[in-house]
């Protein structure tokens, strides 16, 4: 459970700080349904850019932003349905798109969720503390951005091998940017840096996305309902939400799968990861190029009771599809094979991890032999905007992208195999859950009783967490009321 004990003195200081800076805080309900945003905020947003450092952009932490760079209001969930000319599956496949969040990725929502309960309870004081955001990419970007909006000093930590776009932008947001050794899968090095900071810098508070329950809670409360809305748009009279797939990462987005399970009987929830680092699939390890998903451990907030399938994706497939979807020769071949220009124009909504999620979804849809009445959903975490430099690097490394390359890559996409798909039995789920022991109990000192509760008393544990969204919303509403006095 999220600790919601109140520090009255700290809470009063935070209220006064927000009053001075004109900051209002959105609730989970408002992030889920931004039509409930105060009219004053909507009016302000008419003149505010999507990535601007402006406190009203806190209310753009939602899947329902109008897809505009500046002045956008709110509408339906942003998503992309992939045509069968691409997927070669009978099932409908679609992904909700993170591009139209501030910072260009949905992780800004998880970061807000992790910080907000600490602010409204008064246990985190921005006047004397720094928020530390460890991540393999987008989470620390979201944390640094949210910290700026809330006038809170921040420290961003991410692997040195991440794209230069991430580092360049982060240096404009965070007071300090720390690059740890390695690439996407080097999470332990991030944890080591956090342990060092905790021991040597008492002003720093670590918001570790891998163990922060508010991360799971945001996706259960906001992402899950957004995905359900997309399903309702795609569904016919006999449709079934057969499957939802989420990359491993911090396991936060898997909270959306838990939500969908409460609403759609028999739906499956899957976790995707890199074949080069198949931790869930076979307790594996290694380095990979699917940026933004950290591996070699099982996140504390991963609810294995709700995980039905694991899919390992070869990172070479994602790299080749990045070029197919975005190079002129690739788009030309796709158009000749019946992909509409409207879809081609929106393929840039998928960044590398989004492409990985798409591949995992296609593989799982084929594995389960889904039919025309089935719908499979996933998440496109971020967009091509985060990876333009990767296309340049690939051209230098492999040469210009030609029609022959595009023909080969389209054939690969349309004929994805069902290898490296693990249908998880009860014993498989328990096996993966038990891997948490080695990272979180032995290395990081978590409570063994809580680890057991996540599995043995899973309904009490996870349902109790989900119920806290309404409690936190009430606390935010009361906090805002005092700010406005």
C-alpha cells in the first residue's frame, strides 16, 4: 500500500508553495477524463505549448490531449490501428499513442503519480529536498519535467547508451543528469547509483519506478480505462478483448492489463521483452537495443498473478522495422502493398519500444490463433521523435535503405513466427514472481512479508492498492481547495 500518513507541517508548506506559484494538481479522475479539468486551466492551455514548462500542463498528463503542438484542448484517446496489410493477422491490433503527452511519452504520468502522494501528504518538501528519477529513458525525462512544473529540484539518472535526444533535452530540465554505465538492460548500475546517493546525499529522495506502487496505480487508473475506450471504438457486436501486451520495463503499464482483466472476462495480459535479455522468458540476461525497457530483474510492482504470456522479441526485428516504417523506400513499398497514406503518416507514432510492443502483440495473436472477432491492444510509449538520430546512425552503419531492404523487411513483418512465446502456467507465474527475491529482498532490503503478500494475498494486496486512487483524489481535491483560499 502507498503510505498516505500526513506530515501536517510539510503539507502546509507545500500548500503555501503551490499558492505562491499558482499550481493546481490534477486528480486521477481528471487525468482519466480531462473534460473535468477546471475551465480556467482549459483557457490557459489555449496559449500553451505541449512541452512548455507551464503549470497548466500538469492537466495534460492524459491520453486524451488534442494532437497539437500548441494550444490543444482535450478529445478522444490517441491511438493507431494497424491494418491487416501490415500485421497479417485476423485479429484487429491497435496501440494507444504516447506522443501527445508533454515530453512525448506516457512516463510523465507515472512520474506525476509517484510524486503527487508525497506532495499532498507533506512528506516531500521541495524547498529542502531533491527528487531523484532513475530510469532507462522516458521515466527520468517525465520526472524531471514534472519536477520543473512543480518547482522541485531534480536529478535524472539513465544509462549512457541511451539516445542523444534524451540527454540533450534532459539537460534543459534537471538540475543534474547522471549517466550510468551500459545500455537499456543495465538496471543494476542504476540501482547502485541510487544506493550511493542515498548513503551520501541526505537531501535526495529516490523515486524508483521499478518499486513505486503509484506507477502501477496510474496505469491501472488512467491507462487501463483509455485502452478500454479504444476497444469500444474497435469492437463489433461479437468482439472480444482477447489480449493486451506491455513491454517489461518498470512493469508500470502492466497495471493497465490488471484493469482490463477486471472488465473483460477471459482476456489475457502479456509481457514483452527483448530476446537478447529474456528475464521473464527464461531467467536470462544480456544487452539489447529496444530502448526504454530495462531488464535483468523483475520489477517489484509487476503483478505476476495477472500475467498470462511472455513474448521475447529479437531487437534486430525492431531496428529493421524502424527503418521500414520511416524511410522513404519503406513507406513506398508499404503503400504499394495497400497501406493507406493516412496510416503511413502516423507510423511515426511508434518509437523503438512501441515497435517492440507491436511485434510482441502480433506474435501472441498468432500464437493464440485469434480470429476476426478478437481485438488485441498494446501501448506505443513514445514516437520517432525520440529516435531520429538512430535512423542516421543506421544509415552510416548499414548504408542507404533501399526497396530491396523494404521488401525483405515487410516480408519479415508479415511472417513473424510464434517462437519465443511462453504461455504462462501457474507455476511459471510463481517462478517469475520468486525472482523478485534476489533483487529486492537480498540486494535492496525489501520486506519479505510484502513479497509473499503480493502472491499469497494478491486480491487483498492489489485491490487494496487500486482502491487508494479514490483516497488520493480526495486528498488532492482538499489540497487544491486550500491552495485556492
